[in-house]
């Protein structure tokens, strides 16, 4: 399945887990985040903890950070993509 690329009006995508029958599955936003990080965005760096990954959108040059803000949940929680400013990136990542 394909999903739309990131729009310039988007700044945060937060996925969630939803119950389908007896199963807990990724919602549409979490699936889109997975698609974007596998097919559209370019991996740039991983933070010192290994839990946050920085990506760049080659289309518009914006940087996106993939995190798992509800890490206490089973499997590390649902993913979140947030657009970062260069000042934030310099504080969190080592980039060449």
C-alpha cells in the first residue's frame, strides 16, 4: 500500500495502536509513518540512545525525527514523526 508524501502544512504525525478484534494493530497514521521512513525519507542520523532517528525529506529539505513517545507501551509504543528546526538538530545529533 502507498501513502501520500509529507505536505508542507504537516509538522507532526503521531501514530497509535488500535484494537481490531483480539489484535492490537497500527492505525493509518502509524502505517503511513512506516511507509514514509522506508520509501520517501532519507535516514540521516540516529541519536545517542538509539530510539530517535533523523530523516530528511529530499522534496522540501525539511528534517523529520522519528521517535516513540509512548515507549512504556508494548513494543515501544506507536511512532511519531516531528519536523525539526536546524537548531534542535544541532543539539540532538552529530551530522557531517
